[in-house]
């Protein structure tokens, strides 16, 4: 017996509607997951938003964080002092971004003697809880000490030639950092911090310093007039800054930012030093002089207070410094530099 006409007329629309519903469900799921709506990162953020969230003291608009120091530059860059930031909030923000921070340091010739203490104290105080790549530039790779590292932190040794003069090591630093920015740092880290090795971390130094471009106030000049700054004053040099110009005097021993911005800075400083060399002139404080010229023309987006660069042996511990975070190691400069 053949099927009745009513079977086809009633059954076909039902079958088609089921297919249509299934098709629409598949498309909806594809769009939902493909857009990342239920990706692990979005689920994490959604949970964070639906939960209680972080609990911290409310910022008070009419109560300044510090009354004794400048906390904002005229170009609206924050100046980082103890009491001006909440590290718990900042840590959460940077963890969500999943950043990796690179820390460059040069251990050339007998400056190798400072590297172990530098790395040990960095493991105790530098970017704790975040991923870090230590980039050690050295002419003595076999002498790099083995220091236990926290999870998510790596030590990478970059072999470079030594130099006859410490000034040449200092000036070539810009060239080498710029070169490695292009070769690998742009692929491996999000931010780069460039530091001197003859120092130690004494207190917390964390993500509060990170910005597109940061410089650190020199501990010897943070209260001085610009006329007293030891800028390069000879007009023949590309680092020249006239006496009626200048914002701050920045220390060459601690600067950084995004890898792209550090690449621009180090490349520009190296090119300026090469132009000076071709004209038979060397800036008074070498790469630091060129760093100050660059940061005058390209304002940093964050400025670190002298808490992040201090010498207690020379300067004591004034009340204005609530913490000493990155400090000089006592040494005989002449003996180390001329070995």
C-alpha cells in the first residue's frame, strides 16, 4: 500500500523544522565559542566580575597620596613614590595581561663579581609573582653564577665582547640592547628594564614601574635646579642641553619601557654617540648624557623616584625616602673600572 498523501504533507515540514533548529544551534555554538565568549580567559574575567571582586581602600579625591613630593609631571606622567600606588591592584591588572618582563644587565670583565648578589636580590624583590627573563650580557659566560630561580623565570646568557675602557662598555650598551631588541626581545618579552649590575635590590620593585617609557631620577640631583645638572653643555655634542632647558636629571643605571620604546631609545642614543664619535667628541657622562637628551625630547610616560636608585653610603637615608628599593653596592670604582 502506498503512503497516504497526508504523511508527506505533515511529516516533511516536521523533518525540515528539526533540521533547521539543529543547523541554527550549530551556528550559534560556533559563533559563541569562535568569538571567545566561553574561552578560559573570558570565563575567568566573567567569574571575576560576578564575584565579590578585590577589596581595597577607596581612593580619596580630596586627600593627596603624598604632600611632601611631586607626584605628577607637567606632561601628566606619574612620579612613583611609596604611598602613591596600590601594588595589589597593579599586580592583578598585569596578571590579567599575562606579561613577561625582561631585565638586562651587563657583567663585563670584573663587574662579574657583582652578578650573583644582583640576581639573588632580584629573585627576592624584582617582579615577584610575574614572569621574568634575565638577560646577562657578558664576555665571561662560563663565570655566570647558578642562582635558584622561581617558577616562570629564566636566566639567558648573551655573550658579547669586552672593551678596553669602562666608558666603552657603558656606551656600547645602547648598541647591544638595541640590536637584541630587534633580534629577540620583541618576540620574547613585553617590557624591558635596563639595569646596572653593581647594585642590589633591597625592597620591592614591581609592576608599578612599568610603562611605555620610564626613567629614574638621579639621587644626587632630584632636589637641584636644572642649571646644576651635569648635562652635556657643549653645543658640538648631540647630547647637548642648554642651561635654560631640562626637566629632571635621569640616571643611566635604571630605565626601560615597552620593548618597542626601548628599541627606539637605545637606537637613537647609539646613533647620536656615533655622530659624536665621528666629530671627535665624547659626551661628559657617555650614554647617560645621551639618555637625558632623549628623555628631554621624548618625555617618559612614568618617572621613578630616587627610591629606585639610591646610595645610602653617600647620601644617608632622608625621611622623604620611605623605602630604598634599588641601592648601590659599596665598591672601589677605580679598582673595578681599571682592572
